[in-house]
C-alpha cells in the first residue's frame, strides 16, 4: 500500500481506522482463546472455575508468607516487629531511652 499520496488528514483517519481494527481483532482473539480454553476444559471434564481457581490459590499462597517476629517488647508481648520496614514507634522510643535493640530480640 503506497501511503505517499495521502494527505496528513487522510493518514490520521487511516491511523484511527487501524487502531479501531486492532482493538476489534484483539477482542476477537481473546474471545476465540476463551472458547478454546472452555472446550479443552469440558473435553477433559474439569470445571473451568476449578482449573483457574486452583492455580490462583496456589500462586497466592506461595506469594503470601508470614515473616517471623524478631523483636518483642519485654513488658507488652503484643508489641512485635519483624525487623523489616520502618521501626515502629515503640522501638524508636525504646532506642531513644538508651536501651539496646538486642534486648528486644526474641
């Protein structure tokens, strides 16, 4: 396709048409992919929710891990800190009073 003979306005109009056509085709491809996935899931007898939900739960469980508490206030056990991120106010106060961080280690 020779575009050199088109005016700037024609090129912009063509550009807009291309954007719209690409959006339409991407939507069609997505719909087709969903239909293929559904057909495969049905052919093996696995409900799609179970198929997708199992992976999502496993990935989420792997991503969320608890970090062990490394510091605890000696007088109030509910005041805990993992040692990650900013120091809580109670740790800052403890250190400001001249106490050692090592005294809070669990």
